[in-house]
């Protein structure tokens, strides 16, 4: 494996239309911060890049709804997000934004370089134009009647009533949400990144050269490559964003998916230009073959960081490609998907109001339950248990006993190491071997397991004190007590270093109590970190118990949110008009087994199901791709579908039925499936 001189670590740019919550922290920012702090402790050259993603249609929609400018929106949330990260110790070297002047210049330059090399293709198409507002309309600015289910409020990209993926031209009676007028079709030209040209080398680079990538990352990339890559629009007709910087680009901006990842590079340039004595030239971090690039993201961004962004860098021609993309899965909250629109979240800025000074408790709980291989669930009861049973009862208890006993028997000074028993030697060997175990886990991005090994060292310390009982020996054998406390303090010192990547605030507090001023990862595993006579500070509690009342208040807050959402949903989604029983009986709803499921070619939002319906096989298209990023996981499961739905063409493909899904309050679609397996073709009655 190649050895690199330096590492560029990036974390996904949070979208600046709302604050950040625990899902963001668990999926991206705590893992990235753990890794960066670890590399720094090892003395490696590393830069940690973050920033806000501030362009795109959702921001313009929010601004319009609030009666403010898009800049007002991003200014507000950029400040909130940046402060939240600072409060939780996310140790960025730079946290900037994509509305900065330097980003606009760099994104424009990259577009022009790729365009000059023939890296884009130009295509003309017809799109809806609002003559009153004098602008082309993004898909979400168009509503109309769904041609499939009759929903009058379908969007230009999807009908959220039946889940069908749409194009704006599919809508009946389309209306502009900006002016309310009927839009007209006009020709417009856009630039496309021809991903199909890059497919061959991407397949080799990912599937052959990066088999070490996490299975969820590798699997999603393989699925996309196996479907065949299609050109992707680089520009769109909007007035909020980075103007397309070539002739013919008037009134058009760079698509947010194109400009956002360039933010990693522009933010690097920003900090390097400001502090060249510390960071050097920005190009060494992105163009030097001895530089390693690691992207920390959530699973919804895998394709962009593993396929699209590398294709952009390759098309530009002077950048190195990412070495690893350790994406995590999603974190749920109390058994339900985190949702900003439903306020079903634990917001970081609100957490610190309710739990001041307990940043490390949340960092610990999120890492211990990190969604590294599958979606995991955060519950307040588990949070409380992690704090009380592990941080307080194991780690904090050991440190407090070790320091308190040293102050009691040796005036707060590290005592001498005397004769060793077999048990002492075994304990010291455990300390010495600890570094290799944790290092190997951190190097391979297994942060949850690395944290488990670290808390286990605190367990070793607790057991050692409990077994040796120095408080009893103090009556008869102070030489033995001296040895016991010396070894206990060495364990505490190792914990102060080992926990630094995970729990930076409490580690700093512990180092102050132990009077450790200089430390590095190389020191981990040493059993002479505290020299004889080293003066300790007075012991303080590292952690404190969290009472039931505090947890019950958080649970009640979520229950109140759920009740409010249910009431709002009943109001905004009332039961439709009654239908005659005979009309209902005309629908033939059946159960079938999914024989195959994959994303439909040339249609990002469509899944193509092959269903065994009890008589034969049929193909059904469903617009739920964004809700099931790994469609092959559905193979072998059973779904409910309307069997006598008139076949229709979607994006040039015939669909023979309709898959049934349920939509929750935040728009997530979930397949309707039988709880127990039934025979294919069974009727739903």
C-alpha cells in the first residue's frame, strides 16, 4: 500500500437552509474529527476542510417563503452551523462557504478548463418558462395534475401521492408556483458532464483498485456502474448560484452538485492563502501524488463523491483522485427517521441548552452507536445509559479513584514503582499492547470498535483497583500501595491520550489534572508517562450522572412534536371523498415477490421491479429510487401492487402495474409489504 506524505480530509458540506442535528454529527462530522485528531496526534501532516453548501433551489424556495433573499437565508444558517461545529469540538482547519468570492472564482475556472478541453457536451431541450416571472422554472417550481393518479398537486419531478417519477411535461394543467400562471415551453441549452465517457476507467479504479472501500460504498458504486452511467446536466436556469462563465451562459448557473464539491478545493485555497507559512500552497493538498484525499460523507452522497466528483477531477486533468470515501449509513431517532421538516431531530444548538458542558457525552453516545455498517437508532435511554453506566461508572469512576487515592496517600504526587507481582506485569502488558489494537481500528475507519477498546482500558483500570484494594493495604504495606497507584496513574495517562480523538474536552480536563503538558500518539502504551514525583492537580469529576427527569423531558419534547405533526398532517392531508364500494372492488391488489430490482436506465428516480405475480412475471416502474438507494436489497421480498392498472410508458419503458407505498409526513415513501410471506398472486382484501 502506498505511503503518503500528507492527508486532505473533507467532510460533506451541510446545506445552509437549516441547523445541524445529531444525524449529521454521527454520520459525518464526529468520525471525520476523530480521524483528523488521530492523524495530528501521530504527527502527520493533515488538513481538515469544511464549509457550507449555499446554492440550489431549496434555498431559493425557503427565501421566497420567508420573504427574504437567498443570501439572508445562507448567512443565518452558515453562522448557526459553524458555531455548532465549534461548540462540539469539530476541529476544522477552515470552515468556509460556497458563496465566497474565492469559491466563485475557482468553480468558474474549473468549468472553463473542462469546457476548453471538450469535457462537456451541449444539449438543447424544451423546458417550462414563466412569462410573468420571466424565468425558466426548476422542477419544484411547477405543479399540476399527475397523469397517473390524478393528484392535483404533483410536482414537476415526482408525484408524492403515487410516488411516480415525473418530468414537468408529464403534468396536466401545469402551473408556476411563482406567479400561478401557465408556463410555456421554450428551448434552452445546457452543458452536461458525459459520465458515460468516464465509465471504463471508473469501473477499473473503483471495482479493481479500491476493493478495500467499505462494503456499503463499494456496493452502491458497483450498482450504479452496472446500470450504465448517463450524462448529467452541469448547468440550470436559475438566478441564484455561480453564473455559467462562458458565452451562451447568460441567465444560467452551475448546478449545485457541480459547484459544491469544488468547495473543498476553494476552502483549501482560502486557508492556504491566508496562512501559507503553516499550510503551504493549496495545490500540494490536491495535486501532489504524495497527497491522500479522504472524503467523510453520508450514504446519500456516495455516488457524487465516488463517481461524479472524480469524473470532474479527471476531466480537469491536474488533480489526484480520492483515496477513500468512508461513508456511513443513517442515524434514526427513537425508531423514526430524522426529519428536519417534521422537527424530528435533536438540534445541536438546542442540545447544549439542555445539557451544557456535555458535548463529549453526545460524541461518545453517537460514536458508540455509530451507523457504520447499517442504519442505527439513537434513543435518549441509551444516551443516559452510555453516560451513567460507562462514562461515569467506568471511565470517570476509575480516574476519580486513582487521583483521589494518590492525593490521600502520597500528597498528590506520582509514587515510586516498586516490586511487581504477576498481576502487575499482566496489567502493564495490557497497557503496552493497547496502542496497536486501537491504531489498527482507527486506520481502517472502525471508530466504534476503537472506542470500545478504549473504554475497555478503563475497565482494566477499574478491575485492577478493585482486585488489589490499595485502601486495605495502606494499613500494612505502603510500598505495595505505591506500586498499585503508580500503575493506576499510568493507565489514567494512557486514557487521557487515547480518548483525545473521541472526547477532546474531557481528555483536556484529565491531562490538566495529571499535569501532562506534552503528549502524542507515540506515547500511547508507555507505562512511564508520569514520572515519580509528578504533582497532580486536585481531582474533579470528568462526568456526572444524568437523572431520569432530564431524559423524560427530552422524550416528552419528542412526543409533543409527534402529536403536533399528526395534527398538522390531518389538517393538510384530509381523507379524500368517499368512493363507491363497486369502484373500490374494481382494483385488483395482489402480492408478488421481487425477482429483480434496479435503478431504471436514464431515470435517476425510477426503480425497475421484476415481479413474480403468481401466474407469470411482470415489470413495474416506481418512482421511489431516492428512498431505496440499494435496490438489490429488495430482491426476495414481497410487495403489494395493483395488478389491473393499465400498462403505461414511463421514460420509454412499459410499466405493468403500480407498486403500493405509504408516505410519511416528511415525504418518505415506504413499500407496503405483507408481514408474513404469502403465495405470489394472493389478493389483498
